[in-house]
C-alpha cells in the first residue's frame, strides 16, 4: 500500500507540471521507475517480459534489503552479547591473591614469597615492604647482610641457591646436591638478573632475587624453564676469591685462591 500511494503521488506531480521548461531527466526517470514499481507490486501484465524483469528486480531489491536488515540486527546482538560477557567477568585482584597463596602453600613455598597476578599479558608482582626495586626490573630482598667486600669481574664466587617458579614450586637447588656453585663474574656465565643481584652481596649474605623475564634464563626443553615468566632465587654467597691466569709451556688455565 505504501508503494502504491507513493507512486501515485509522484506520477500525479509529474503529470500536473505546467511550467515552460520540460521536467528534468531525473524527475522523468524517477516517475518511470515508480510507475514500473507500481505495476510490479499490483501484478501488472504477467505476459510482458519487461514486467517479469521488473518483478525479478523488485524481489532482488527486497531480498537485499532483508539481508542487510538481518546483518545489522546480528551485529547489534553480537555487540550487546560481547558487552555483557565483558561486564560479567571483572578483574578481582583479591580473589587471584587468595588462589595464588593456596597454590604456594601446596608447593611449600618459603615464607614471604612474592605473589604474581597475571591478567592477560600483564603481570603484577605483589611484595612486602622490605623488597628493593632496581631500575633494570630486578627486585631483591636482603634476608641476611654478609661481611667483607663485594665480588668484582674476574673473581670467583661460591654460592648456594634454590630456584622457584611463580607458583612457588622448587625447580632447582644446590642444597639438594650438597655442592655449591662456583662461577667467575664478568664472562656471562650467569643469568643476567642473577649476576646483577649477586654483585653487591657480601660473603655470608643471603638474598632473594625476583628476576623478570627480560633478565631471566633461556627457555626450552634443555632447561628448567619452560615459559617466559618471573623466576625467584634464594641465594647464599659463601666465598669470593681472586683469580689469576697461569701459563706453563703451551698450557694455560685460571687459578682462583
């Protein structure tokens, strides 16, 4: 009914024009198109090929309009559903902290162990007031301050350590092997964050290191580390020794005493 009424009005306006100038081509074409549309909607002459084309064209336009309308409705529904899901799952830091503590208790994590809250690719480290944050991203806690001089490049450090992942699970320990590690500083034999953290320790000192991924160890099947995550090391510096290179004939080595 709406198309019929609109076509009649347009045809009437076009036929009642009495000015000096002929109607524009746009008006003429619009009148013809609307007249054709009226014939198509009313049935018209079924035997006319032009009318059949008109009917097919009209149905095509109607189908295209319905498809567009359905697509718009689907997008609106999808957008509403997305907003509803996002709002129904808020970030609850307290709940995540409680979950982390339960996991750490199950893994027998040491006292005052840090908490790591992950939200997507973002990680928040929750620590007590005694920790120190370095510009490099390293975080440490002095459990016991030792005595003597700090180690320097070229010197050999002897130390015990225990490594943990973010959930507080132990991944490595020299205590279990009953054999401390011995490494010379300055030759890139240690994890970057580990070497940075042990440089200003003193013999007899104990320190907890929280090493971010960018300062952490390499990952892969040949290591203890399977993902880019924070690592925690409890370190005990036992001794610091000077080292000298010794050459005997064609043989050369480094002696530390």
